C-alpha cells in the first residue's frame, strides 16, 4: 500500500465511520448509505486539504467508488 493510499483510507475511515480493512476499491457511494452527498463533499474537501490538490467539478461528480478516487488522486500526485 502506498503512502497516499494509507492517507486516503484514513480520511474515508474517519468520514464514513468504517474500519480501514472494510474499505475496498469497489465500495460505491450509491450502495453505501453513509456515503451521501454531504459525506462526499467532506471526503473531497479532506482529500484536497491533505494532499494540497484541487478537484474540478467534473471530477467530483465522477467519483463513484474508492477506486475512482485512487485513480484520480494518483494522476494528480504524479510528477
């Protein structure tokens, strides 16, 4: 697991009130009640603050799974 993945799991665990080991790449926001629109915005905000990045509106809308978040985040953190 990379450093950014560990930090991401910390954020998701805190916001969604889940144990880290319960979070997988295929966890979908539409299938998980706690991941509502407010939680989604908090997750995005926490990620932006932690990694000092910015998500475009279109990117925020397209984040449906933990895997989606990892993919976009890894792109933004690439040199």
